[in-house]
C-alpha cells in the first residue's frame, strides 16, 4: 500500500474557499439538530443579527472603496459568511429574510435603527483612515455585545452554535482592527463590552476552528466517497485543494484532503470507502490522515493541529 507524508510547508498553504452550500461541518451541525419551537425573542434576535451582520459587511465594503486597506475587504468576506449562517437558521425555521426584502443592496436596511447606524458609521469612517479603523472596532464591539445578549435569550443548540461561532469571528475581527490601530499609534476604547473583556480578547491570539461543534469530540469520519473535485484556496487562489464529499451516517461531509501543488492526482474515486482523521475547520473537515480502504491509498498532513506519530 502506498503511504505518503506531506512536507511541513503544506501547512502554510491556503485553505480552500467553499460555496455557500450546506455541506460544511458547522452548517451540517446546525441542520442535523432537531427543530424546536422558537420564542418571539429568539425570532427577533435572529432577524436583527441577520441585518447586523449585513451592516458590518456593507460598512467594510464601503470603507474599502474609500481607503483600499485590505483588512476591510477581507473581513467583509467573513461577514458575508456570518450572514449566510444566520440565513441557514432563518430557512430552517421558515422565518422571513429582511435582507431579501431589501434586495440585499449595500447600505439599505429594513431596520430603521440599523439604517441610521450605517449612515453614521460610514460618515465617520470616511473622515480618515484612523476613524475608519475605529469604526471597524466599534462594529465588532457592538456585534460581540449583541451576540452575547442573543445567546442569553436562546436555549436552542443550533442557534447557540451559530452565535458562538459568529462571536468568535468578531473577536478575531476586533483583534485585526485594534492591532492595525496600535501600529498606527492609535487605539480603541470599548463602548459596549467591558474593558476587562476587551483586554482579554486582545491578549489572545487568532482563534481557529469551530466553537461548540456538535461532533467536536470525534476527529474521525468514515464513509463512502461521493465526489472528488478541486477548489481554489482562500489566500492563494492559484493553488487548488483536492476535495472529497464523504457520505457518513450523519450526512455528507466536505473534506479538504491536500493541494494539487503536491499531488497532481489522488488514488481516490467515487464509491471508495475512506477513513479520515482530522479536525473541523469552519468550512470543511481538514485532513490529518486519510486511508482509502478500497484502493489502499494513504496520506498524512503535517499541519500544526495534526498530531502525527
């Protein structure tokens, strides 16, 4: 049987970018949890957070056009994913989508208060680059605060998973904006979360992976390969990742295997049975080790989060 160990350099290659289809681990976790009755408060929070994540995306897109600073463009992409995750829950519970009602136009909101806030933030952010970065920090400040309140208002596991992962993303965004502000000799003072919490966020490094994933205790998936294909990386889109969709007892799981930079082809095909050891990223299950039980093909990745003996 062929056994291959991927060099350490592979750990530095960009991870793949996935389409908005319900096959990522976090989406699968949300969809697999049984529906329950939502309270009026839970419904209001979901509708509000859908537009609040849109506000973040729209402000960052607008400020990127003004200042051309990559952080705004990059975080706007992340906010689009946040919007998508809220939309998954809205669809699951057959709730109306306020973003669809306004045609998802940049800078247009159904919520009058969010419309006013958007106008104020853009006006402030267009005054100077420092003001723009402070606007970014303020948005994440508000987002963390509101997500924490929304978490207190729900006892539904699926909604909690979404809110906790969005809050983790907002903490990372806060670190990015404040980090740049400090490099410019400026800073941000929190207006919504406590100063203690703010300092605790900045004291930690970037948070990776998923929070409160339903199957987080398991780092192994087994099943039948239903599709083999490639997707471009997020950071370096010139490098494609080999992907497989694996049919498991819990549904189809999207798995990132390795890059075509290292492997021009894989001895894995639809119908094969595979065992994959790895960890759950936000967009896919990331391979540490994979064994194709049908072809005998084996592969190992030496990522930092993989503990290869």
